[in-house]
C-alpha cells in the first residue's frame, strides 16, 4: 500500500514538473516571437507583442504556485496544500477556457497562446484524477 501511495505522490510531482516546463517553454517562445520574430501584427499592421507576453505571464499567477506545491508534494504530503493547488488549477482552467477563442483567433499570427490553452485543457483532467486519488487515499475530500 505504501508503494502505491508513493507512486501517486510521484505522479503529481511529474505533473507539476511538466506544467512548469511547458509554461517556461511557451513563455520563451512568446518572448522570441515578440523580440526576434518582429512581434505579432494586427490587421492594421501595428505591432502588439508586449501585451501577449504579459497576458501569458499573468496565467502563471495560479499556475506557478500550484505546480510548486505539486513538485514538493511527495516530501511534504500535506493534504491542505493539495486542496489549495487544486483550487488554483481550477481558476486557471476557467481562465484557459475563456481564453480559448481569442487565442484561436490570434493563432494565425503565432500559435503559442493556443498551444498553451490546449495544454491547459489537457493537464487539467490529469490533475483532477491524481489529486482526487491522493485525497481519497487520505480519507479527505
């Protein structure tokens, strides 16, 4: 039973690492698009690169703390922190769903924000499953 519980804690750690790596990689890609690639252009031809990176980095407000909680979870094994991380991820998921259509429109100039939204939708169910199993094992929901 201990080995199974440790495996669940390690899965949540791997998920946190994957989320952080994806976040940082896409942030570098968005920054590269803005600086080296000449920035995204609107229909009128005006460059609007800066706000895209700022908007993307704002998504890190709930993502980074929750991913860090997931990464540290196997050592700390604190159910309360997992609940906080789950709430932060839920907030991020709602934001991703709201940003999906605008990012699809923007994707014609640079697909990074759309990829970020797709990854957010993909990561969310795994997080719910992993955290749900850990909370169930601890007898706490």
